[in-house]
């Protein structure tokens, strides 16, 4: 752990000194330490990597590492917290970081306080490099209700609630840099806090004054209040969810308002539609650039100029671009799936983790004499949101949104995949909306998606955000877990349009569950129902329990003893029929 401790010491020097550079430690050495530590202290990885032998040293390590299985969020969730948490740490001393749930699989990560503080600090890199080294000139637009708490805080809140004393969002430590006016519940000067409630209690105080002077404005506020807060703060850099910044710019355009202090805007966490980008250019008078971030890894990559690739945080993240079909590394420019390893997170390691996003790899760029950063382009959202019509092509978010924007400019919209051959365009009419434009829009979408595809329309009252505060413009229900699919379809108002074949759904669920529990099992279409679970697949008792846990998450329901009482689960076919019965219950 020598290299890890050296890297964390350098990281804390960055945070406390208010500077941003690159860690003076070899990423390859950090990668090897992560694997060694995981094999020794994390049961999930110890069992997963056992067939691959001891961890090699020297030149052969990276080739060995690239043979290891890629893991998914569902696999880690099915394994359970006790099997993916390093035995070197106590959960009660760590920070719990939930993911947004945008993939349909909610998951919580436990982090060391130093890692958490550092990766939050790195969000200031674009601002420092292009605009100013004064953090108070940076403002974030993020929701405050997506709360992160330590386990101690969760227990304290639960105890308080049990006594009839509801926790107050205004309670706790608060340090405002500016004199609090009407915005005390609208923005906070503490972006390094573990929560975003305006009165956050940090798991670890940062010592730098600069870190305490950057602001976070609650992105769930309506545009007039967002504008009022930003006008008072007068930031030079603005970072926020793409939909929030775009909606603010549209509103300001209609009202004839401007924010002259803003020199640069970065959007993150969502795909920025073309009309949203144009509104930002016209109203905020700058080119919107991109930041790539996630709750699993924090700040991951950023863009320095228009049409340039994004530079990854390669001193603390190991990125792999893998082919979406088949195996092996993707070619430069090829749409690929992103697999990420956190080089500093030793508590609940994410090794060769399929984050669910798709992008195109570009050539690495040297940033120091010893470090070259990975670069990427074409970041087009979640792989699960890519649409795959019957002809097997992948249709990206930008293709769909470009078509809608060109033909239906005066409406808010969301495009939903119901099945490979069936889609629905939701829309909320705006000022200047022409009903006659709906049919040309769906005709263009049918051209993009190919022959034999049905595109329905649904005039909605509102396009609602997800609980995380995100607003995905394209949602592919066909690639969402079955149990989550029905719930999400109901939330989106399209449940009545969702037709599910119970047998087909059960086969897909079983195939996916077996692939997650048995690394050697490949989910290639419908599973062979004649295979015996124990004789042919050599499933162990522990793996069977994990299989049931995975099925519960896929179906969003518990499987209790009564469900199993009369079930004879000998073959894959038995399991398929068992799952089909559960979906009908």
C-alpha cells in the first residue's frame, strides 16, 4: 500500500493547498496495489479472480489484468455489502455514496473520507485551468435532496425520527462566506460537504479557504430563483446538470435577462440537446463544454474547448474502452463501452467496472513527462439508453434528439423505447407549438429507426425528473430490469403501452441473472433450458442464494420460502418457468 498512501498524501496536499495538478505516483503501481488488496481483503474479488492465479509483477501484470472478468453494478449488488467491502475497514467509519439509479439498479458505495474529499475537489479542475484559481468564482447547479450520509448519521436520523423529532434540513453546522440573505436555503458555500442540504455536516473538514468559497445552488429551484441566486453570486464558471442549465438559459432568453459575469459553462450527467446548447450560447454568451462524472467515481473527465475530446483523470482512474459486441479493446473512434477502475478506492474497490456508458476512444495526451491521460469523445449517455431496432443497429441519443429538435422545436420531449420495434415520443407543447409538426417528426424517427418500427405519440402534462434530479431525454425500457421496468413505465405514464410476453421476459431475466452470478456463463440470447443448474453449470449453494438475490432485484420483489416450497429447480427451464410464475403473481 506504499504507493496508495503516497498518492493519498499528495491528494490531501492538493485539497489543503488549493492547487490542482497530477498525482506523482505511477497509475500502474496503484492499479496493481488495488488488485492485490482486493484479492487479500475482499471476498467477492478473491473468489472471482481465483481461477487466474497469483497477481504477477512487472511487465506481465497489465496483460493479466485485462483478462480478468468485467463486473457490473448488478453483480456487486447481488454479492451484498459484506462481500464487497474490504475487511480492512469498518462500514461505520466510511461515507455512503448512493448512485443516481439511472440504470435501474440503485447501488451504494462506501468511501474513505480522503478519497471522497479529493474527488470532490477535482471537480474544480476545469475552472482552475481555464478561468480562475479562485474557487469563489465557481458555482455548481446540483440538487440538494440527493443526500449522502455516513452510517452514523443514518442511525442518528432514524433514532431522532423514532422519537417523533423530524430531522430538519436547516440543522447542523453551517458556515456562510457571504452574509446570509434571502438565499440561505438556496445556496451553500460548502461544496466539499458530504451532503447538499445547505446545512451539511462534512465527514471531513477541508482546510483550504478556497474550497469553502465555492457555491452550490439548489438545481431543483425554478428558473427565476436560480437566476436570482446566480445574479447575487456573480460566478465566472458554472457547472451543472445539462437540462437545468439549458432550461435556465431558455427562460432567461424569454425574459430578456443575462448573467454577464459568466465566462464558461460546463454541463454534466445528462446529454445536452442541440437546442439547449444553442440557448446557452445565445443567452450566456459562451460555448457549453462537457464534464464527465459519476457517483461511483466522481469527477472523471472534462473538455477544454469545443469539439475537443475530453481529458480523463488518468492519475486516479484507469479507463478501458471495450468493444460493445465480442471481446477485446475498441478501435480509436469506435463506439465502445467504458470500463473503469478506481486507483484510490481501497474500501469498496471497483475493478474493471462496467459503468454503463458508451464513448469513443481518442489518442492519449501527455500531461507530464511520466503521465499520459486517456481521452474520449462521443459520450452519448448510458449504454442501456441506446436504442436497438430490429435490424441490430445502435441508434444514439443524439440521432434521436436531433430529429425531434429539427421537426418539433416548440415542445419539451422525451423519447421512450418500449421494445426493439415499438417506441413512443412524449411531448409537452410550448409557445409556438404547431400540432401539424408531430407527424413529420414521427416520420423522420421511423426513417432513423428503420423498417417495421412503430413510433407512437403521447401528449403529456409534464416531463418529470428522476429522483436524482436528472432528466434523461431518451429512456430505453427494453433494457431496464423487469421489475423496475413496470414501475418506471408507470412513472413515465406509458405503462398502458408496455406489452410484455411473460415467457420471453422470464428467459431474458434468467439468462442475465446466471451471467451475473456465474462469470463463465455467457448471456447470449435465450438460455439453453435443458442445462441442469448443478450438474451442467456446477452452481454452488452459495451461488444459488446469490442467484435468488439477483432475481429479486431484477423482478423488484422478494422471493420468500412460500414461493420456493413446491418449486423443483433442477434445470434452467425450471428456473424460467418459476420466474414466469412470479411475474404473473
